C-alpha cells in the first residue's frame, strides 16, 4: 500500500511495490508492467509519480521500455559462463560510453573487467555473464 503519511516519496513507494512484485514473480520476466493509467488509478497517484517509479526500475535494470512500446519486466537472460583461473582478477564497474555502445548494453548496466593472469583483458556485460572459479 501507498502510505501518504510516510516521509518516503510516493514514487519510491510505488517502485518498492512493483519491485516486490517482480521479486516474488507476480510480475514475471517478460510480463508487461501495468500501464501508467492503470497504476495511476490503482494507487491514486499522478502521472509524474508513476513515471518516476518506472524510471527507478528501469535504472535498476528490472524493466525495459522503448518509445511507443509497453514497459516489460526484463526477460530472464541466459548467462554465459566465464571460467576464472588462478591469477585472474575481476573488477565490476560502470562502462564508458564507447564500451556501452560496443557491448550494446543499456545505460546503468555494469560491466565485468576480467584480467587474465597472462595479461589478456575481457570486458563483459555483468547481466549476461556468470563467473565461475575453475577447480
């Protein structure tokens, strides 16, 4: 529920509710998020609060949207496994604009920079890769 007496902004409260629905599977991967109008009516909120809530979820990578298309819960991604070997180092960071364009990833998605023991460097989108230590 939206608590109008709370110090927490209304849009953050709506983002929290939608995030919980995504987390619990009520809004499953690939499902459409209710329309702005539906959310406005259901939670008695104005359009700016609804837009800000969806924007928060988009920045968190939980939903995707395109101009003229409905907002969807980010579809489940298949992850490529990258084996880490002794001496490899990994850092997580935000990509530069050229890296983001080269990798075709959305703004706000972090990358993994893997430096192999032999000096080779891999730049990988964090959302589509799973790191596993070789045994």
